[in-house]
C-alpha cells in the first residue's frame, strides 16, 4: 500500500480543505492519504462521505491531528491503512 502525506497544518482556512479535495481524485487503488492538520476539519467529513471516501481521525505524532482518507471501495487499502497507522 502506498501512503501520500499532505501537511496542511500551517495553512490558513479554507486552503487545507481545498488542498485535500484537490489531491483526493489523484489517489490510485492501493493508496491512501495521510493529512497532517492543526485541528479536526469537521467541514471536510460530509464532503468525504458524499464523494465516497472513508476516513480515520486520530491525535497525531507529527501534527495535532492526523486524518487518513481512502476510497470506501478499496478494501485492501482500508485494512492496510488502519493496521499501519493506528498501531
């Protein structure tokens, strides 16, 4: 599985949302996106749901919040992303 990392922790609002939404269509099968953020992006979640993405949010090691995003239909990525990142 391939992980893409996007650090938006120093960006001003709305730019983190825009950058995340811009990179998601580029995800290939087997890839997931790790987002490093300074806060939990509550406005992002309904958009992800509408666009058929799943996510996991947790306190971060590299930034206050880390969000892992993958396509809902990519079962292999789901298992690998969750296993690798929450352990």
